[in-house]
């Protein structure tokens, strides 16, 4: 998926208009349209702003690796907070997450 396709896909998922994104980035709606059509590539600064308004990592947005999943920046921030915890607290958090994922997969398997 190209950069433009990713911008379009995520923008629509977030229910943002091109004008919403343009206003946040500080460019015209036409510029966002050109980014989405892959007619032009945003500057690094504008790409960072686009990633921020779409709430995804810049890595995801510019990566050519289609196997990467959308990385929600709020999850990255949570992970940073978890890393600051004591080893015991981190272990507890991991056990809770693992149990939740296991239970969710089990529910899906029997649905």
C-alpha cells in the first residue's frame, strides 16, 4: 500500500475530511488530495503532522512493508509508561494482557 493509500484509508477510518487533515498540517486541501493520489510526497515535517493527526506512527505511514499493521500512537505511549514500571509490575501487566488475549481468542473460536 502506498503512502497516499494509507493516508486515505486511515483518514476515512477516523472520519476526517481532507480539510480537517489540511488544517492540522497547515497545508491546502489540494495538497492533501495530491498526497493521497501519490502525485506528490509530503515533506518529513508534514508527514509527521499527518501521522499525528491520524494517530499512527510515522514508521507505519511511510513504510513500504505491507505486513505492518497500523500502530496506534496511544498504544505506543502506553507501552512507554509500562516500560517505566518495576519488573514485578511489568510482569503483572504482561500476564493480564496475555490472559485477555487468550480469552478473546477462545471466545472468537467458539462464536
